[in-house]
C-alpha cells in the first residue's frame, strides 16, 4: 500500500518522532476493520488484562475502526481433552465463520484452548482463516494464534514470566517459546508503557520500530456510589485492589501497615488466586487487614473514590491499572518507585522502594497524618489521569492502526 505525500509530510515522517500516521489517509477514509479476540471479554474477575480488552473494545469506534470479535463458539461446552488433542493435530487453518444474525462476531469452536494444544504439538501459532480477513488482528494477550491475511498485532503486557519467574505460576520456558513463535508472525508488538517497550526491545531482541506503547485507558463513569461495606467509613481506610498474589507484595504491605500503627484499616480487595493460600493465611494473621473478595465494578470504584489512599507497592507490573484508576477517581496513591508503576504515576504519587518495609511504613504514616499531602496528591493525580481518558487512548489506537497500515508486506514502513 502506497500513498502520495507532500514534501512537508515526508520531512515530518523522517524527522518528527511524534508524527502520526492517519488512518483516514491510509485507508481511503473507510473505517479500518479491527478484530480482537473475545476470550478476555468473558472474564468475570476484572483482571488488568480483562479491563484492557474491554476498554480496547469500547474505544475502537472512536479510533476509526470497525470492530470484530473473534470468539470460540459455546465455551461453556468445551470438547474433551482427547478430542481437543485429535483436533489440534491437524495443521490446516481453522476457518472463522459468523452467523447471519451476527456478522461481526466470527467464531471457531474451542479456538483458544485448541491453540494452546496446537502449540504444544507443533511449536508454532495456529493459523485462522477468514473469507474476508480483517485489516488488523489485535490480540489482547500473547496467544499462539495468527490470522492469515491480516496485520497481526500482539499485546505483551509484561515479561514477568521471563524476568521474575518466581513471582508467577506461568512456566518460563513455555512462555518464552510462545513469544518466539509470536515474533515470527507479528507485524507489530503492542505494550502498555514505555518502560515495558524498552524491556521488550532488550529482552526479546526486537527492533524498537516493531514495538508500540499505547498506555491504557480508565473506564470510570459517573455513578452514585454503592454503600461501603459494614464498619467502613469514607476517608477512613487504606485500600489495595487487584489480584491477591505474591508479586503484589502484600505481606510486606501488611507488615508496613502494622508498623505504622495507623488506626485506619487496610482493605485488601481482589479475587482469591489458586496457589496463594499461604498468602491468604498470612493476611488473616494481621488484625488490621480486612479482606474482601472480588466486588462488582461499581462497588470497587466507590471504594477507590472514598479511600484515604491506594497502597500499591507491587514488585512487578506492566502498567498498574489501579494507579490510573485511583488518580481518575481522586484517590492519593502510594506505589513502587521503579519501572512501569513510576511511569504511570508520573510524579503524582508517593513513591517507595517496594523491598523496604520501613520506607513503606513511613509513607503510610505521612498519608495517614498529612491532609495537605493527600490534597496535593489528589490534585496532581487528577491532572495525571487526563492521560488515561478513553478519548486520548482512542487517539493512540488510531495512530497504532495507521502505523500498521503504513507497513508493506516486508514489515517496513512505507515511504
């Protein structure tokens, strides 16, 4: 695909790193057909990846795209393990078909489970064919799949299985092999912070031109907040929210909270994670910690908005969505001073070394006792949160898809 450019546009493309390829120019003014996989849209736990997929889906229209959702049929009736292995032995592409009454929801039965088995057998990504393939296939997670005839964009949220294998149950070796297989098919890699972009370039050895950071967006609509849990008062509690797992540094946080001698309880909100029973037991041993399981999103947003502060001294993140959510809702933030979390905070949070419990405790004391500090962090957080609106995210997506369209078949930018 080529285009006619003015001399000024050519100069901008060569020398201006902020030059934005325009989808409208590259696709003749027609909305770009962008397909995302529907697997994460069904996840009821509201994880960071799930929220990424849902917000992406919501922003596609404003990004100049016509959305398609690739599904796996009736996922409530999966095939048996034996039948899945027999099916995965076939090397031929799987044909995505859409019903007449839902042309934007093509599906391949049992696709996502079968893709994992296909990779185990063949060591490569499972090909998916469309009668009329989408222009862009935007995978929301590193899945061993590719769409024939589309520009395949893969989202890599983090490299924790490679860089911190002790903090995740995801097998390091297999994840590395999946990433290698994806690199063979990827037109672009998408990630969520500049910190992760640099890490991907360094760890995976890919060209920086192939990795694009779009950050994320926060979906926090205006609402009448639901009542707080019994015994909890507005502004009189600290909050952690997210997956309750070891990499979130929750034992250190609970110890730091106890050391601070704050009278405000620490609410830990998030789904129970298989394999983290020891962590749950450790949290129960702290009398000032109150544990709440997964909450509906309106309840969670209400909890964030009315907390004294979000305490999020996590050990490793690709983005750290609770930071952006808290800032959007006017809640002061304490978080990790390193990497992606510091980038998302952008100087509008109280930063701590996550492996120093006394430092975390001292920061909790400041948040507990210093109203002026909390007011300043609230104001600065509101300003920082403007970077994470759906409108700005849609603009970044528009630039991403335009960049994908500006690539020729060899994967180089059209000039």
